[in-house]
C-alpha cells in the first residue's frame, strides 16, 4: 500500500513507520537460519561442498544486502530531503580551494547524486562560482563514499573497515580536487558550460513530515528498482567466487606477493559498470579468499568512481585533456590508498 493510500485510510504515520521497522527487524534476524535451511535442508545440498556453500552464500547475502539498502537508504533519503543541490552549490560557492574541497567531499557523502546527474551538477557548480578543484572533489566523493557503500561495508565487514574506507575515499576526493585545482585546467571545460545560466532559486514549498517520509520511501523504491539487478548480479558473482574460485588463484593474482596487484585491479575495475551495492558482495568474496584489504578496496573504488558510463557522461562537459587528467589523478590516489592499506594490514 502506498503512502497516499495509507493517508486515505487514515492510518497514522507513526503506526506505518513502526510496523515497517518491526517487519525489517524480523526479516533481518530470520535471514541466516532461513538461508541455511533453504540451502542445506530444502535443497538438500551438502554443507561444505562448493555448490552448497555458493548457494548458501547467495541466499543469505541477497536479502541481507537488500534489507540494508531498504532500511538505510530510506533513513538517509528522509534526511536528505532537507538538502537540495541548490543549497549544496550555495554552500560551496565562494570558499577557498582547501576548505571548499573538504566541504565538497563531505557533502558527497550525504548527497550521493547518481552519475546521471553529474552533468547538471557540474554546470550548476560552475555557474555558482564553485572552483573547478572543489567541483571535482564532490564528483569523486559522491559516487565513491556514499551511504550505500558505508552502510554495506559496516554491515558486512564491521565499523573498522567502513570507517577506514570512508577516510580513504575522502582523502582521494580531497587530494584529487586540490591537484586538479592547482593545474589550472578551466580552459579544458567545454565552452558552452561557461555560458549556461543554471537556475539557482531555492524552493519555497515546505513539505510536511508525512510528505518527507512518503518521498523518502518513493526515493528508496526508485533506487531499489534501479540497483537490484546489480545487487543480484554482484552477489551471484560473489557466490561463485566464494564457492568455486580456488584461494590460490586469487592470492596469486591479487595477493601481496604480486607487486602490481593494486594497479592491475584498478585497471580491471575501471571498465566495469556497477555501484557499491553490486561491488561490495564481490569484494566480500575476494577478501574471504585471501585478497588483501587494500587491493579489494582499490578495486571497489575504481569500479564506483571511474566507471565508463560516468566518463561518457562527463565527456559532455569536459574536453579530453581534463577528463584524462581527472581519471589519472583519481587512479593514482586509489592506487596509493591500496598500497597503503596493504602495508598497514600486512
């Protein structure tokens, strides 16, 4: 039942929220025993076998990731209803490069706009007088360090890895913005961008609490509709890796014994098209096979921050030299983070 139907039925919003939260908790706690029963009981697969472990991994991880997405994205979408792109532009305009880059990267966490909005955001930032380096700090942080990545990492690996990833992603975004800002590459922004006057009027409409909750749920449903195939696909790949890929192969290619493992994984991640929801299950399976943490995080950063579709979209507003500089600087930052985390966790 939609929020509009619930309002017509005169169901109090606190009751709706309470029932939804209770249903989420029940689903969360029955997930693991239900997955094991389906894999080893209903399907009669042998526990410890390649196929049995792969199927159990898939049946457990798919609802777990979807539950995390549903719960946390709903909460963050509700909180994000108080922040608009126009307000972000206004807050960043007029700042210096360093404080602006830090603020922009931080905004990227709480305002994870998708790559389809990269062009209007880029134009809006330039129109509002936001420095180019600050703009790039936002463009790096927004897809890489968002609520989906942090929450899923927290749920799958614990707070230590989630916070370490957030710190690393912010470092890459801030340093990338500072470097690009110092290079003076404004002339490599497409000429038409400088002539566009994007509207920056803030809306005067004040939504009610019920409106915000309803909008948050619709936003979550839209996000789930767009990302669930990537979630299922990523978990399926992770299940295959978890159940069938030999540990020795993963360690040989991406392990600490290969000095070029980090750049190789970054190069592999760039042409892939996925988001954090689809990549994290793969990373989970790779780490369980012995892939070092830094290498796994570098792979994930490359997939989320340097995807080919986003580069194609950004090409509409950047000339090739600026786009190539963006890719090179971000790649160098990701590789550095990968080697650093590998050294710290060795």
